[in-house]
C-alpha cells in the first residue's frame, strides 16, 4: 500500500485512501481540484487534466496549497490519467524560512560597521553599504581590478585592517576600522601572553572523553590531581574513576538534558583509591564528545568558584555575533540573540513579544533613535554605552543592532573574548587536529598540527597525509557519516588518525581529523605479543618437563622452543662436568662448539656460576669476540641463567640477543631457570629412587639366597654336635671351625649389601 495519494481518471474516478482523506469523494473532474489555492480554485489543474484526456502530453507537475498543506501534484498518462499528490508542506515552509533567513542575512551584513565584499571566482557577488561607500557600485565586477591586498592600511588618518578568507571558489574581504584598538595592541599582546601562562599553569584538569567513557585526551596535571601518568590514564575508562559509580549516571543525565554541566560536585578516586573532591564543568559536543574541566577542591572543600562555560563549538552567525540583534515587526520584538542578554542584563523572555518603544524607553530613556546613535543605557544590574543602528527588512520589519562599546570607551580588558579562548584551548591540545571542509580542503589546524606538518590551510588533506582519495578516511566520513581511522608513520613516530564527520542539522559540513601518537602504545602491544610468545614457549617447556625423563633432553627442548622466537638470536645451554662445560644439542649450533673449559667461554656464563644468579651483560670485551657462539651468531647481549638447586650447579642456559631484554623478559627467564633447575633435580632424584628400588629388590633376593646358604653350615654344626660322642671333640671342633668361616664370609657379603642400602637411604 503506497503512502502517496493516487487518483486514477479514465472511464471513472478512482481514489486510494490517502487521496480520499485529502479530496473527499469527487463526483466529476471539476471536483478533484476544488480548494487548491494557487491556481484560482484549481482551474489551471483542471485544464491540464482535461487536455490529457484527449491529447498526448508529457508528464507535468504543479505545486499548490489546499488549506494549510502544500502538495506536489504530478499528472501523467493519456486517457487513463494517474494523478499523484505528495505532501511537501515541510519543504515549502523550509523554503519560505530560507528566503526569510537570506533577507535577514543581507540585512545583517548591511548593518555591520565594517566594509564587506564577497566574490566568487574573482567576480564580486555581494557587498554591504560600507563597501559601496568606499568602492562605489562594483557588484558583478572583477575583484582583482580593485587592487586590494590583505594587511593594515592607513586611510584618512584611520587604521584599516583588511582580511581575506578563501574557501574554494569564494573570497571574503572584511575591512575593519581598528583605530581605537591599535593603541591597545601591545597591551593586548601582554595580556594574551599572561593569559596563556595562567591557562597552561592552571591547576584545573582538562579532558576530552566519549559518552562511553573512552579517554581521548587529558592535560599533564592529571598526575598531580589523580596520581596517574598520562600513558596510564588514557587506557582507563571514565567510569573507573568515580568514587561512587552512580555519580557517572547522574553526570551523563544532566549532560544529556542541558548539553552542558556547570560546577557539578563529584568525588573521584586517586590511583591508590583515596577520594578527591572536585567541581566539574563539561560541554557535550556533537552528542558524542565531552570536553570537561575538573578542579580539585579537596583542600578547599568549603570554597567553590564558578567556572564560566567556554561556549559551544558551533553557533549560528547571529548567536556568535558580539552585537545584540533584535528583529522588530509591526513595532514588536519578535527575536533577540543571546548577546542582548549579555549587554542589557534582561533575559530574552523580558524582551521578545514586547513593544520596542517601551523597551527602548526603559533601557535607553528614549523611544526614537537616529541611525548609528551612540547612547548611554541602563539595564538590569548593568550600564554603559552602546551604538544603536536600524536596518529596514520590509515595510513592517526592521533589524536593530546594538553594539556594546563600553569596554572600548573605558579601555577595559574586553579584548579577550570567547573565540580567542576557544582557539587557545584548540591550540593547547597536544595532538594534531585538522578541520576539513566538504571539498576536502583544510580550513583549520591547531599548533600541534602546524608543528608537525607546517601551515596547511587551503591545502587538500590528501596532499598533507599522502593518501589516495579512493581509500581516504575523510572521504568515507564525508560520504558515509561514519568514523574512520588509519595509522601513519611521521618523523619516526606512529600516529593513529581518527576522522569523524561534523553533522549540523542533519548535513555533513566537514570532518575532524584527530591524530594521536601511538608509538608507545604499539611498542607496548609488541612487547605484550612478544611476552605471550615467550609464555607459549614456556608452556611447551613445562610439557617437556613432564614428558621427558633426561635433564639434558628437557634443556635441549627449552633451547629449541625459545630459539624459535625471532627476537632471540640463539638460545643455548651447557652442562657442567667437573671443570668442563659440555654443550647440550642445539638445532642451530653443534654441541661441540658449546663444549669448553672454564675461562675459555662466555663471560656471562662464568659470572652467573660464580654469583649463582642470572647475569645480564653486554658483549663488548675482546674475550666476547673470541666466544664460539659470537663467531657463529653475531649478537650484543647475553643473559646467562644458572641451573642450580640446593647448592649444586647443573649447568647454564644462555639467551643471546641483538636487542635489549625487557624487565618482564628477564623476570620470566629467571623464573624459567628456577623451574628447569628444580626439574633437573627432580629427574635426578627420580633416577636415584629407581636405582634404590632396584637395589632393595636385589637385596631382598640376595638376602634370601644368603639365608639359605647360612642354613647349611648351621645344619652341619648341629649334626656334628649330636655325633660328638662318636666322632670325638677334636673332629667336631674342626668341622665347627670350618663351617664358622663359611658363615663369616656370608655375613661379610650381607654387610656390603647393607652399606649400599644405607648409601641410597642417605640420598633421600
């Protein structure tokens, strides 16, 4: 079922439900367009419809109002006519508002005291009254023929500042009379330098986060306030920093409701868990980024100072204007910009809807003004001087511009305005940031971007970042409205560039590129990856410890697994036998090259044996150059781990590398050495245990055999003793003596087996 109103006209008139709700039930063709206002009751539409019933004609469309709704009417077909009605009321009203805005903008530029020229492709397409007074009527003429150049010029004793802005094919020239301000320029410079010094040394913590709590950036004083280093802090989530986790929810609700939070009382926690009492002010930018200021008020919990909001990032031309602007229609104020509240002290609700002459009498003490009247005013809690100017828009509408000149007249410090403050904040961000226009030219860049790339204003972003537009992340952000990121290596550092669209009123007006130095982050990730590889190798070694029975085989597999890691030149081991080292078989190097006497081999190896602890040395001595391992595999560092347990040295495991080992790697290898030492000791004990069991089994069998041998002499002695009367004592004693010697020999054998058993027992 279609959403459009459809009317079919042929032999009969047929309407769908949407058409019936708009037109009703027409009885004839003339009834279809009754009530449509633009064409005298729809007569023009009826003529177009009747013409198609008889004559072929191309499809035509009309725009007409019926009541308070506007419709796009499409008539197509011949004889069997199809009429489609599309409700475009919102588009029509938007067009009407756009025309009013254009008229208002033209009126606004005419009330400026400064001369303004706008050119397209060197042709002047717009100028205000002040520019016409200077150059005459030069609209639609060549800009280059006027001979205008940017900079300061002096004319009729006045100092004029000429500014050029170029964006693609457009050029804007503003000529500003800065005579009154030129005398204050030096004072302004000193004040600006003082302000920068105060801002950079401010105890306030400034941060940028996402709504999800991802920390984008933070000022260095985070270490003083929360005890986190910047590199630690950026990997945290904002939710983890609240002493009371529910404060995050209250903070985000307030931010979503108002778009900003001012002096929000909150308790954060330091790295050690201690509470930090703070006042927080924040602004929600583009419904995604949060820019905030945190002031530590823990030492001054009873003293609170309000922090003025620095302003929103994007405002309309009228809202950003420092001049107060009122739109007056039929003598009543129908619009006022925020500057009116600032200048007069009266809220917009006190002004809008009131008659202008009454408001003027209350504030200025008069009802009528001449053009550009300088008048004293007295507002609500404020007073000073303003310049009032009127510009007619139509017969019943006019624009009143009120410029506060109190600061200039009194030479106060009104030179620092919100725009310069925001630019200072923009430039104080340590990461390079670009603002890219819809045509992919760079319109703005901060100091960090200038330092890294130089001045890139008006250059194409692809020229600066050296990227192909078919793969350009800015192109993706502008076209698909999604954020993109890429890695760039610049000046030996790695930057991760994020591009995200700037959407204003559902239109992409440009893109922001934020570049973050991730060199350290990638290095940490590489170290973690390397650490995981080492841990995987150690897991395999632990399995080998369980699987293998010979210590040499365990150490051989340990060298093989660790030697597969690309950052280690070679991992080798040797066992100590007396005063000689005997090499453990290695896939990369023959074991005979690892077999040498004490004093001939690796210095780190011998030092680790003397100290009975791991030794990490740099191979720079002449002796190192003669080491067989160095000759075969060039390296710079040796980490020797002694394989020792209970005062016994079994051997040494050596890791040879070109790069330095991290503290984590040294700790892991030291622990591995302890595990291997204990494994070797355990395998040795196991071997002795098996030997002891075999000895005990042998002893049992031998004891049984010897006991049988003892029975024979005893039986002989007992037999001769029974026959002592028949054989005589001498014969019996002789036999007893012989058998006793045999028994003593057997007992001596038993004694030897007893000594062996005792030695085995002492091993355990």
